[in-house]
C-alpha cells in the first residue's frame, strides 16, 4: 500500500510541472513554431503502467487465505496404488462366556471365601450372606408346616378309628340280620305244622325286614362318612403339600444366600467386604470362562454398512497369525463408533482379559486406485472437500473432492485430485471456515 501512495504523488508532481512548463511556452513568438505534443499524456501513460505493475505485485504477493506455518500441518500427496480393503483397528480380549452373579435376597456379608481373580470349580462356595428376616420367615413357615402335618396325621388317625367303628357296627348289624333270618326260617316251618300262630309269624317277618333295612342303611352311612373324611384328608394333604413347596422355596432362597460358582472359571469383580449389606439384585461377581476368548473391536461408523457377519480377520500374536471371523455386530453407534464381536476360527492364543490387539478386518478384494492418506481432515470435512496445495507451493485453496472407501490408513480418491497433487491432511478445526490457506 505505501508503494501505491508514492506512485500517486510522483504522478501528481509530474502533471503539475507539465502545466507550468506549458504556461511558460505560450507567447506570441511561439505561434510561428510547430506545436509539440504535450508531455502530460506521456506521464499519464507512465502512471497507468505503474498502477498496473503495482496491481500485479499486490495480486502476487498479497496474502491469500489463513496464514499457517507449513510445519504446523501435515501434507500428503495423492498416489496411485493397490487399495487393500482392510480395516485395521485395536480390539480388546474378552472372555468367550461370562455368567453374572447377583444377590437374590437382601442380606449381610458373613464370609468371602475366594479372592477376585481366583480360579474356582463348579459348585464351589464363594460368598455367604445372612438375613435375619429370611431366617424368621423360614422358622415361621417351618412351624406352620409342622402343625399342618400333625393335623393331617390326626385326621388320618380319626379316619382309621371311624373305619374300625363302622366295620364293627356293620358286622354287628349283619350278625343280627343273620340271626333274625334263621329265626324267621324256623318260624315258617313251625307255622307250616300249626305250632306257630299267624300273628307270631308276621311279627317274625317284620323283624327280618327291619334288620335288612338297618344293615343297608349302615352300609350307606358308612360309605358316606368315610368319603367325607377322605375328602377332608385330601384337602388337608393338598394344604400340607403347598406348605411344603413354599417351605422348600424359602429354603432354596435361603440357600441362595450362599453364593456358589455355577461353572468352572475365573472370578472377577468380587469386591464385597465382610459385614457389608447387599440388596437383592446387587452384582456380586462375574464368572469368566477359562482359556476361551473373543475380541471386541470398535470401528468408525463409516464402515457400518460394509461390515457383515462372517467376514475374515487376522491378528498376529507372538509371531503367529490367528484367524477370526465376525460373529456379531452391534449396530448402536456411540461416539461415532460401533462394536464388532470377533470369534477365533481355532483355539485362541494365551491372552489376558482386557489385552489390546491389532486386528486386520478384510472387507473386500484389493483394487488399483488413486489413494490419499486417511487423516484428521476427513473427520472435519466428511471427505467432501480439502485444502489442495497450489502449484506455487505457497497457498492451498479449498477444493471439492469425491472420496470413496477408507481402509488400511488410506482413502480412495474418486474425483477432484490428480496423481501427485498434495493435500493438507491434518485436522481442519482451526480453519474449517477458511476458503484457502496461506503458508508462512
């Protein structure tokens, strides 16, 4: 800008001197000489040339875009090469099977018999809890069940006594019926010979009919009384059975206060202390399978549509490659990533839970493509544009790009770049709104 001011002052002074010179030359004698072209037109042309030169200099050297030190950014060139459709990520080793142990009853910790991280066998006692309320309820239920059992025994004894009494009464009635029948038969013989009057024979027949009715009624009454008593005993038996079942359930719940290992494995997350109170549903520990692992891999959400179950993956551990495959995909995206569960194709290597491993997940076959290093710029632009370094190497204007697949640390360039062109690939957060970058 100062250069422009100096040129303007020089042009103004030149024009002023030209006017004074012209005024001195105007006289009567000068009219007989040839008139020369005024010098001010040449000065004007000179001023115009100077202004154009200044404009060119300004265009060339005036800063364009956000000034950035070249050492503060990362620059990568677009190069042709094989695009290996492989995603490299950091996976975490997890036990293949885990069983969660939760408290089934409220209680207080009485004993902790194993330490966190210990190996245990199936059925081994881990933690013992106690519950005063549960113990009192169990005692009350036990007493009630015992009382009902005693009542059932009493009813059964009464049934047996009733059966015996009814049998005696029925036997007595049948005996009396038989005696009356024999007597009536003799009376019939006597009446036939004239030794017994008709009235006495009729009285004998009435006694026989009465005895028969009494025996029949006794049999009916005996059956009804025994059926009623048996129904009462059956109802009481059902009540006792129900009480026994509830008592057994309470005892099972009380046994739940003694926490045992459901399977052989390693105890993790056991942090209980003796005397600590726990509520029902409180996490006590976790049982992890021994020697069997899976890998939990978190990938960028960009790959969610391309990952499917069965895809092959590999890891290198202790100098040996181990094959895996995608067993399960959790499509829920959190912090821009989703989870993939990888299962080993054969026996896994010796790992530790939580150990980190580099995994190469193959998404497709290799193809030739124009490649650009995958770096922080992609997260800020979504691959829609980038700052491409100009031919002069001093500035990088913003340019629209068309990028494709991302894998193995590179991104596929589909349009907007030529081989060899350089791109600022570091994050753009500091100048994401700029139209260009000027390197200092």
